[in-house]
C-alpha cells in the first residue's frame, strides 16, 4: 500500500465520521422540530376551539386563566420554533452529510482503481473536503458521540475496497 493510499484511507474515515455526525445532527434537529411543533399546533387548536366555544357564554375565571396560560405557552413554543429554525438547520446538516458521502464515493473509487490516484486527484479530494468543512454547520459533541457509540463500527473503519 502506498503512502497516498494511507492518506486516502485516513480521509475516508474522517469523511465517514463527518457524514454520520451530520446525519445525526439532521435527525436530532428534526426531532426537536416535531417535539415543539406538534404541541404548539395542538395547543393553538385547543385555544382557538375554546375561544369559539366560550363566545356568548358566561365562563368561570379558572377557564379563562387556563385558556390564557395555554395561549402563552403556545406563543412561547411557536416563538422558540421560529427562533431555533430547526428545519433550516437540519437541511444544512443533510447537505453536508450528502457532500461527505459524495467525497467518500470518490475516495473509494480512487482506492479501487489505483491508476486514478495521482497528486492532482488527491489534491482535488483535499480541496473538496476543505470546502465542505468550511461550508458545513458545526456539529455538537452529542452528534460525534452518536457516531462513536454506534454498535457497528465497520461503517467507520471498514476496509477500503481492494483489487
């Protein structure tokens, strides 16, 4: 195995780890979007329904206070969801993961066909990895831990394709 193969294998491992860390971030952000969005929608429906149901009726003070509290909680959840932009951030992580996957396939192709490995090819891979890393959003320690803690480590450190 040549030193260029060793370098490509190291980059392959890093690209795999980065890909799965970004997929983990994508999944985590979408889960948060649903955990906040679904209750906000349900509470807004409850408040709207209770307002229409109470029109023209004499409602006790506790019902008004409850409706007011639910309305405030709904507004806070909706504001948090808007502020945190979970779907937009999830999409950025999905794009980064997809870009890392494309680089992985390029590296695997170069390792499978050694005649394609030359300095220019390795330099192209390096530039693409640098571009992705520059454009990708940050991933949390939790996302990297999810990659490290996966039971099946072969997807991270599996042997590269050989001839």
